[in-house]
């Protein structure tokens, strides 16, 4: 086959273009820090990368959900601890009022006023809000308790949060689980505090003793609710620690899949640059001189 000058020129230019493209790709890898610029670069590795990124998106979503659940549980825990402090004070007042040798009518009236104030403070605790919604009213809207009558306005629904793969945690606890049910024989905690205040003011020792026992029962229920919330929060902390470790592992896998080895990339780019320079020099020497070269 006859090889013409045009054929040599075209072949040389094609070789130069391929060498230049390899150099461009090496420079792109180094400047972006990524070995995958498009799926066609490495389809198998690209599929692995897409899968890992999908897992990371799900992990990030679960992390935000876990943050919300943890905040809810922490707020509930803080509110319940405050409630226990109030009940401790109420028990002290009940003991003082039951001492007939110390409590006269005036002191009982003062104790009754403070007991009513404790009841109002306890209602404020029961209406604690997070992002504008009560944390003790289940999934109902508005306040958990009527601040005047003390009636429960919520429901018994749980707010479940998917915090890890296959793991769901209830991020709330309802008012009736904490403060008792109004339909129970002794009523809820607010009814007990109301009756205890009235019994103290009236000086009814039998009623004071009965309501004091009901107050002990209400305190035990509040303590149990506090322990339950603390247990959920502790479990959630452990789940979040494991999830953070899993997410770090995914990011490491993604880095191994997508990121370039800088030392290898530098060596590759230098080799491609040397090859391109050598190709330019060889082409300049191989191509037949033009008529202008002869005229010189």
C-alpha cells in the first residue's frame, strides 16, 4: 500500500490527539481529586459509588431523625426531673400539714396556697413544648393539659422514629403515662394535688393522709416515667454512636472508590506529559519538510 504524506500527517495528528487527551485526563483527575468523572470511566466503580452515596443519604436522614428524637427525650427528661423536684416539695408540705401540733389554721392556709402553686407549676411542666408542640400530648395539637381545669387534651399515640436500619424508638411519652389517668380511682396527679390542698386548708387529717398516699403513688409513676425516658435516651445514644461509626466506614469506602491516589496521579500525569512532549518532537522530525523549508 502506498503511504502518502497526508496519511502520515493524519496518523501523526491522531497519535498526538490521543496523547494530549491522556494528558488532559491525568490533569483532570489530579485537579478534581476524583478518578470518576463520568460513568463510562469505570462503570463497575461508578455503580459502587452510586450505591454508597445512596446509603450515605439514608444514613444522613436517619441521623437527623435521631437528633430530633434525642432532643425530644432530653426535653422530656428535663421536665420530668423538674416535676420530681416539685413533688418532693409537695411531700414535705404534706408531712408538715399532717403534724397537728405544728400546723395551725394560718400555717395550713399558707401551705394550701403553696400546694396550689405547685399544682400550677406542675401543669406548666406538663405543657412543656418542643418546636411549638407539647411533648406530652401524643400526636394531638395544642397543649397537653388545660391550664385552668387540668383536663388532659392529648391522646395516647406514640411518636415513633426510625433511627437506624430496622430500629424504631418512641420519641415521646404521653401525659397519662407520666401524670396518671383522670379515669383512675384516685384521678391524675393534678386532682390529687387539688384535693390535698383542700384537705390541708380544712385540717382534715384523714383526708390529708389518704391524699398523701395517693401523692406517693403519683410520685412512683413519675419516677417510672423518668426512668423509661432515660432508658430510651441511653439506647438512642448507643445507636447514634454505632451509626456514626457506620457512616464513617461508608465515607472511607466512598473515598477509596472515587478519590485519586495523589502520588500515583502525579506520576501518571508526568509520564503522560513526557509522552506528549516526546510525540511532538518525534512528529516534528518525521514529517516531510515543506516547500518553504526547501526555499530557505
